[in-house]
C-alpha cells in the first residue's frame, strides 16, 4: 500500500509498504478515507522529535472504513466509518477509567524510553516516534487501530469526512485547551498561535462563554481566519509592544487566561527568542518557548495559562518567578481525545460549529512530499492540509 514515510529531517516520501494486519484480538484494520497533516507533524519534519526511524509512517489525524476486526472487538463493526483519535488508550487502566486517556498505562510498548526522559510514559500515539510506541500512522491507505472499541468514534451515515476528521485531534485539542482555562462568562482569553489548534481554541473559547478572544500571530492569513471566528487580533511582529498592548486592551489587568497553541517551535524577535534559535540550531536546547514566556508574563494575576502546544524537552529562560508571583494556574498535556469526541460531534451535528473552516489545501497522498514542504514554509496561506483517500 501507499504511505507517507519519514526519511529524515525535512524529508518525507511516499513509499510502498506492507499492509497492516491484525496483531491483537482487539485490533481493527481501517481503510483510510481522509487524513490530515497536523502542526505537530512538523515537529517531526523539522527534526525536533527523538526516536524516529527511517521509513516510519506518519500521521495521526485519520478516519476511514473498518474492513477487518479482531475476535474480541465488541462495538465496532465491519463497514462502519470511524474517526480515530491520535492517542491510543486501552480503555481499562486507572487513567482510562478516569477519562485521562492520553495517560494510558498500557498502550505504549516502549514506555521505558519515555520513563527515562519524563519520569512516566503517556499513551502510545499514532505515527509519532518510537518513544510513543512506534505505531504506524494514518497517512496511508490502511491503518491498524489497537483497542478499537476505545479508539474510535462511529460517524453517522451521510456526514462529510471534512466535518468530522478533526475530531481526531485538533478540535478536541483546542476545546480542551479552552476548557482548561476555566472560562467564566465575560472572560477575555488570549491565544498565542492562530494555526489549526489556535483556530479551534478561539472558537471553543467562545462556545464556553468567553466574551473576548485575542489572537496573536504574525501571519496575515491566519489572523484573518481568526477574525472570521470573532477574535480580535494582534501581530506579534511588534513584540516589544505586545504585553503593553494586551494590558491596554484589558484595562491594565491582562487576559483572564492565556493559551499557548504554538509550542516548541515558536518564533520571536526578542533577545531570548534569538538565543533560542541559535541554541536549538546547534543542539544546545530542545525547544523554543518564546510564546510561553509571553503568555506567563501577560496573564492577569491568579489567571490560567493553558498549554496545548507540544513541548518535548527542556525549556530555557522561563519566567517562573512571574508565574509564582502572580499565582498562575498552569494546565497542559496531550489531549484526552476520546473524552471529547462524542460531545463535540453533537455540537457539529447541532450546527454550532463546522470545523472544516480551517482547511486550505485538499490534496492526494501522492502530493504528500510537497504538501509537507508547503505546510512548513507557507504558514500564511497553508493552514490545514487534508488528503482525500477515497
């Protein structure tokens, strides 16, 4: 079958690979109908995620038709169309029973690797390095889905893939980021990064009762999309003035909550941001946390900073004294996708939101090599890429 495979930094190629097969009686094999490139895939593409191996199949935003099931699959049927969450959960451990699916104890067969780096391993992830299980991703014609009864959402007949594909990751991720802000009616939320997750966080903040959302980015196309969702916008190119502008817009208080939807590859123009760029380029740092620094400094006293943006390692020059001094609450982590898929599907079916607004490029998987290049270099116009596999 055809699949998009990682070959090394800045190198993704379509290859012919072996078809997946049932390995466990709780598995299913799914014929992919739609897949997408996630912003966090670019962290792999740019070489920031360790333990990748040449030939690994990428992709963790996936949906398709079930074509084969294991002997112990009880809920999912052959012929059903399902959306597949990016995180893999067993459904029966302590964390899964607590709906903390991305902290699953049983789905990462390589958990010792993450234990050494982080102290504990989270759940396995599709297409996201061997530290997270080495699972083949969904930018392929077929995918094996472990624990499919837990890791699937059945899609009603007649609904278009584009409306529900993002239940696999970015819509639940943006929603959980907004939910972590503990938004109260009338709150102001600032969102760093108007990429796909940021766009979903903006709209989710309004769904949860925010009065104002301020989106911060430096790409005109992304800021325009944020304004279409009701947000006010700030261009952080004038970085020295950004915190003053946020104070001005909030009566001197700062936003009630701040969302870092950028993560480890944030850009900036300050001295600290330039140091980040140099240190990561020569291997002296793992992440560039410029957006997080700004969010911690901007947030009002006793506010919340929510961090859906992916971080991988060790952060430098973090103003932790500001977070402590202001009594901030920090909430972060991989999304418990399975918890949110059904409730957010109900919002889609009720016409409260159509997540397909974020799509800018519809391509075939054969165009995947150039799609990664475009997504990585043209962030002004290329906001979300999907692959039509029908």
